[in-house]
C-alpha cells in the first residue's frame, strides 16, 4: 500500500514539474504605451492578413515587448500579446495632452453646428494617419470650434530628447607608469553608401492619397488638408476632416455660398415686419480651404418679409479672418488681421436693415493648439491651462455686455 501511494505521489509531482517547465517564459517589457483607437486589433504576426489574437480599447495601458521598424508587439493587461502599428499607440505625454484638449474644447465657443452623411472618425491630432478614438455617426450633431491646415505627411510619435551621457572620469597615471600608446588610425577611405533600391518610387507610394509622399517631411508640393476641431454631445472633442462636415444652416441661405465653404454661422434674431418672420443669419465663408485662415468673407442676411427673400446688409470680402467669431443679437464681432502681427476684433450692431461699427480693439493671437506640440514641450500645458481658465475668452464675452 505504501509503495502504491509513493508511486502516485511521484507521478503527480513529475506531472506538475513538467507543466511548470513547459510554460513559456514571460518576455520582459521594454516600455509602456496607451491604446489610441477605440478598438485596436492585435495580430499574431506582422502584416494585415495575419490572424487577430485579441483586441484592446482606447486609453488602455499596454506593455511594449518588441519593436520592428514601425511595428510594435504589445501585451495587454489580460496577458494577450500581438502586433500593431506604432502609429496607433500614444505616449504618456500625449494622453495627458489629450485630456487638456478635452478641457480646452469645453471652454471654446461654438462656431456653428454641423453633421455628416457618413461615419466620420475623430482623430487625436489633425492628421489622417493619427489614432482615431471616436466616431461621428450620420445624423449626429457636433459643434465646430477651430480650424487648422496641415501638410499631408505621415504621423510620427514625438520622440523624447536624448540625454547625452556624462564623459567618463579621466584616469590619472601613477608615478612611473608609462602612457598607453595612441590607437592606430586607419587611413583607408570609407566605402560609398549603397544607393536606393530599384523600386524606391513604389516603396514611397502612399496608397491613401494615391500619390508619392515623402514620409515624415513636408515639401513645397506636399498636399495640405483642412481639419476642424469639433465637440460632440458627450463632450468628447477631436479633429475631423473639414470637407466631410456639413454646416446646419438652412438651404435657402446656404445657396448664396456660390462655391465657398461655410466655416461658421450664427442666428441673429427674427426679422422685423408683418408675419411670417424668419431668422436672420450671420455667416463666415472661405473660398480656398487650404489657406491658413478661418474665413475670407463675412456676411449678414436679413429676411425681407415684403419681398419674401433674404438680402445682405453686410458683406466684407478679402479678409484674413480668424475664430472665434461671436454673436449675441443685435451685436456680433469677428477677428481680422490688419498686419501679420496685429489682429483686431471688430464689433458691429445690427439695426433693422443696416449694421454699424460700435467697437474696434486689438486682441492677442489665440493659442494655436496642437497635441504633438504639447507632447514635445510639456511647458505648453501651462499655456493651454491659462486659456482654458477663460483669461482670453472672458475678454470676448465682455464685448457683449448690454448697456442700459
């Protein structure tokens, strides 16, 4: 009986010992990162056709265990390991900057409501290759906040500054010790570097924009994209392609755009006269959306009840205008460049079927927020926080305090 029990114990011990020895060794982590997209698929090997082994959600903290070119192998909290593109991961600085972006967007006044005809991704930065962490569905309404024009180049994670190592201490020779002989420097000429591969044009072809692209750098001929910072109903803010948004101004007013894109609009109260009265409107438009301005024309429409049509009572063109435009009927104001270094805010008042200028004052140039800039320079977080606390926007709101 004792021999049988001893054999059984030996068998069980050998079984568990073999199981422990067969378990794969856990690969140590190189660094940490955060998931950018709403849903990130992890693949077994490199390549888009490799089978999916698991998923991770936006903001989830993961461990980086291996890097090959622009691909990264990560490990989730659940222990799932898989490969993904490095562009879909965020650094800790970028996550912090993304949180500041949400605070900043919550304080920025809206320039009008917009919707989409097809599902549209919200990106962390104004770049089509950056992670998308939100989705705008057809019929959803978002608030337009800010515009930005950027070169169409590949998105790269900001790399931390490399710290140079301190020079090793100089070794002192003891008394009587001979100095080490100087190393022999070869006078052989270094070989010529290898040339580009024969299919280098094919390798640099961008299949998203259907044209050649110098990855990571902008040139004079690099195409530009127009982006808009939007705020959704749930308060989430991100960047979307401007050309895919449709401002929700009535069609009977929008038809006067004549090829220009409406960048912002505001209701200016009901028209005067016998009913039925309609809403008067203020809008800003831009002809060339690749220009680094928010609008080049501003126009005020007043509904003429007698003639049953909209008529312009103010139309200024050839401007270099910038957001935010603000309106509190019967007043409205907008920012224009008088010179590249001097910006002024002009305030008008709508009186019946005409407008008059009631104020003009210089303004500070608003902060041009960019997530990667903040990630590279954490000191800019303080600048953004100052803007968020309303120091600049309070000046804008004070323009519309009505008198007696």
